[in-house]
C-alpha cells in the first residue's frame, strides 16, 4: 500500500494545509506531484455537449437549467456522425480523451442506447471516452462499462454543508450513490467540484475530504472556477481570489496524489501566470478546445503557446492503471 494514499482525512487537517504559507504549500504539493507524475506533461480532454438545455435540475450555476432564464437555445441529442466528427477534430488537435455531456437528470434507457453508440464510435477512433449524463442506476452503469466507456463524470460540486444553497432538486446522497454505481460497474470516476460559488474555505476543504475519503480516489478530479452566466442565481457572486484557487489545486494534489487533477471550467478568465502556478501546484490535466458545454474556454492556440513557454508537453499515452489505493473509510 502506498503510504501517501489516504482515505481518512479530517476537515480540520485539510484546513491546516490551506493555511500554510503559500510557498510551503506549493513546495509540498509539487513534491507530491513529482513523485507520481512527470511534472512537465499534461493530459488534454475535450468536452462536447451532446444534448443541451431544458434540464429539470435547479443547479444555481448552470445555464442549462430549465429553472433559469438564460436564453440558451435548447437542442436535442446530437446525431452520431456529428459527435464522431467533433471527436476526430479533438484527436487531431491533440486531445486523448473525449467527453460527452447531456443535460439530463438521468438518462432514459432509450437515450442511453444512443449514447452507447457514441461511446463505441469514439473508442473506435482511438480516444478514451467519458460521459456525464446525470444520475445512473447500477444497471445503466454496467451497460456503459460493457460498451467500453472509460470514465464517468459526476461532480460533487461543493461540500455537503453548502450544497443545499446551490441545488435543491438532487441530494448529496444521490450524487454519492451514482458514484457507487459507477465504481461497482468497474468504470473510472471523474469527480470534482466548482469553486467561487460563495462557499467558504471550510467548504472547499470539506468537498476535498468527500472526494479523498471515497473508498477509491477518483482517477480524475476536475476543479472548476465558476463561470458566471447572466440569468442564473449565482450571477454576480463575489469572485474567488486566484491564489485561493491555486491553493485548492495544491491541496487536492496532496490529498489525491495519484489522480489526474484537471483545470476545467473558467480557464478563459485565468491569466497565464495563474495557470502556470496551478500546473506547478499539481494540475496535470485540462479541458482543451474552444467550448465547454455551453461556455467559452481558453483557445487551443493560447494553450499551445502557454505550453511552449512553460516547456509542457501534452500526453500521448495516458495512464491506464488505477492509482494505488489504501483503506476505505466513512463518508458523509
């Protein structure tokens, strides 16, 4: 058992990490990162919205919620060939994982069958596959596994304590149950959260505890910076200090040393210097491409220029083995 892999974190202990002097925290996080990964390589994923808008959930950050007046045009599930063409472009641009997101509370079996066709088609292109479709039953997770899906994304979003201030139509327990179903089916988990929704540092620490104290760490941990969308309840919330975001990346790396830690939504608002600090602090994955579901993303030209300036290279062959795991422990 790797002694650095833990599943027994306490919130107070995590807050103590956050409260370290910035240089000390980044040195610790970078040391952990360097022990588990090549610090000069990043994994690139591309995310496509395969079904947009009219979601029945009331997530306070989301432009796709039917509860919010965001003027987002609703779209049906995309045709298979349109999805495969987007996957081909993503591969040509250097992405190694293709992620597909649908604005559903949970997929019907009929819709799941159509997504399974997409998963198989993308796999045939030589890309890793990831989908985010809302809540899943265990049987649905097993069907996705049988189709060859690699990752299932289902974010916890925030802490159990703050969750009710952001979402009321789905419980925290619902999210944990879906992660259970995904793991039981043998799929890899992509699960993280959103920063800058008005949560406290204690909430950020609590969220990371939830993720790190799962029986197995998520293989991929996306850390999103809130993209404020006019018409959503969180539009106008006070913006997060960029250095606090970097601190969260560092703490996530220390707590989940063998997981991919991904810079996700919000990168178009991050300076090159902020992203460079995140890479040093342990981020080694990012969403790559012009769009993330319905919001803008940092452009590929800007990313490639930044990688060149930092001496970073994109992964060509991503990690396939699960990170070493320790003992399971209690969860909320």
